C-alpha cells in the first residue's frame, strides 16, 4: 500500500495483489449450495403437483375417445 499526496489530498494506492487479497470464507459457497437445493426442491414440487393433477383433467379420456372414433369410422 502506498500513500501519496495528490492535489492536496492523501490518496492510497493498492497493488493488484493487495486489491484482490480478500478473505475466503465458506459463507458464499454455503449460500449457493442452499439456494440450489431450494430451487431443485421447488421444481420437484411443481412437477409433482402437475403429475398428480394430470389425471383429473380428462385429457386421457378425450384421447381415448378420439382414437376409438378414428378406428371405428367407415372409409
């Protein structure tokens, strides 16, 4: 670290190594892992809700009715 007088003010200059030398903690890593786990859990819940509600939409009945009509229709 170097202090200089420029235009009547004291200015501190840091080298590249000093500017980049922050302390590495596990807080950032644990926040990323926790948020990733929460996102995966939410997506699984949304897919599960969609999967279990799909049988109540009647889409299978419509598809089976349409396929039976096409096979039994005269040519």
